C-alpha cells in the first residue's frame, strides 16, 4: 500500500472522523468546570465585594488539579462498579461528569448567601471530580491515537473543545449573569455537562487500555503487594528510566512554562471589576476577539507542530504567552474597546499556541499501561507551582497598591507575570538542542 501524502494525511477531512469529534466534546467537558471554580468564580465573588486576598486564597481550590497524580494510579487500575461496564476509561469519565454537574448545580443553589465556606466546599467537590475527569479523558485521548500524527489531531480537537468551554465560562456567562444572576447561570452551566456525558456514552473504549489492564491484573493484581507497588511507583520508575538524567530538566521546564499564566489568573476579572468594565463589554470582547484568537491560535499551533516540530513550537508558544500576559499592563490606562480587543486577541492566541504544543509534548512522554498516572504526573508538574503561587496574587496586588496605587499595581503585576516564563524557554531550548544532537 502506498503511503498517503503529507497533505492528505493532515487534511481537513481527517478532523471530521468520529473519534476526533468525540474528542472535541470531551474537551468541552474537560474545560467546562475550570473557570467556574477559578477566574469566573472570582468575578462572582468580587461582584459581592469579596476582598482580593480572599479571592486569591479561594483560588487554591484549583490546586486539586495539581494533586491528581495521587489517585491517578487507581484510575489506571480500578474499574468502577456499575460504571465499569463502560470500560476502564469511560467508567471514570462518566462518574466524574455526574459529580461535576451535581456540584455546579449545588453551587447555584447555595450561592454566596450561605457564606464562602459552603461555596468553597462545593467548589472543592467540583475540582476533585474535574481533575479525575481530566485524568481519564487524557488517558482516553492518548490511548485512542493510532500514531503520533493521530495524537496531534486528537490533541488539536481536545484543545478546541477545551478552549470553547473556557470562553463559554468566562465570556458568554458574563452577559447571562448580568441578566439572570450568577446563581441561575451556574445552574445552566452545570447542565452543560450533558455534552460530555453524551460524548462519553458514544465513545469507543480504547482497546489498548483494557488489554493493558487485563495483563496487569493477571501478572500483578492490585490486591497484591507487587501490583500495588507497580500501580503507584511503576509509572514514575518507567518515566525516569526512559528519560534518565534529562527527566528532571524536563519536569522543571514543564513546571515553569505556564507559570505566569496561572499566577495572573485570579487578577484579570478582579481588575475588570475594579475598572468598572461591564460584563456585557468583557463578555462580548472575549466571545469575539478572544474566540478568534483562540481558534487561530489552535490552528497555528497545530500547523507549526506538523511543520517545524515540538521544540521550536514550544519556544514560539511560550514567547507569545508571556507577551500576551504582559500586555494586560496596558488595560488599567487604556481600556477603550479597540485596545482591549487587541490585547484579548493576542493573549488568547498565545495561550492557544502554547497550550496545544505543551499538551502534545506531555502526551508524547507517556507509556501505555501507565497513561493516566504518567500524564497526571506531567500535567501536575506544569500546574502545581502556578496554582500554589496564584493564591498569593491578590495579596501581591494589594501590597503593590499600598505603594503605587491600585492601577499601577495591576500593571506591575502583569508585567512581572509575563516575565516568569523566560527560564522555561531557556530550558526547552537546551532540551531541543540536546535532542537534535542525539538524532544527528
């Protein structure tokens, strides 16, 4: 059989097959809770005159995403009773989706009227379920791919779906909340998890996942000491054995790559509120220029991955990401519609290019049999530091404001966040150079 030409192999029709479209919906399901327990929740709280410090602290709930590697070994090895008939991956996905939808509806019912503790507890439930859903969906995506190019297509589709959900939960929700209130808005968005539920039920279980589980259950059942050790330590041993001394440099580069993006997260919506920007204006800008930037960024990132490879695209994406974050320093002093729209476009473009490239890179580092745990380890590496430090973001702006004024404080803060990714670019440049030398 003759091989397809590169043009045909990467043609648009390849993105319309059933698995890729299923991945689009699962990506939406994965992205749906992210802002609803993060930046958008901060907008809701700021509307209720919650302090910046408290908003920063409650953002620590999203640290749950960074600890999913602790229970990922069980996602790799245990089939859920009742749900297990769907298969290893889909059973976990469906269980997590039910918990996410229930938690978001619960947040809608309680609202802020019952205090931050009750709202925070439900947010934590959503975060735990969302992190578990991500773990299972990431494993499904990697194990469903037929080859490296297929993985890039599935990752592109996942990123599109994820970014659509982010825009829906930070752009579309704002004019909705402006008209019907935050509580009802959260209830509606809780119901949108049905998009993911339908995709989960329609998806095919990856045969490689079930085969690997059956083999491990035969060779070393989880109930045995050997099986428990393999489930917990095996993924880490395999990763460090494969990559050797470079493993630590890789993990450090991954950790630092999106640091500024995560640290700055809680302060965007707080700044919009303090500037008096209407939810309609912010939502409309995100839903038009932000959406355009996201779609073009995902397309550009996907094209660059095929065209110039992972490491050059990682460097381009990281540079664009840092510039996009730093540009928000302009907003306190020039938040007219044209300037705000241009910054929103540039930021979303950079986020999308960096995001798709990093996810593809992390996916390429996993091994079948340990997919969920290894990807959870890697994705935890790129989120834990940023999610930990962003809890201090509100206090940082408050401290800067005491010396320079609130608007100047926001400007200094966003410039600083934009510079945080430079060490990662240096590390990825060195790793890419090492790979080229090894292949020559």
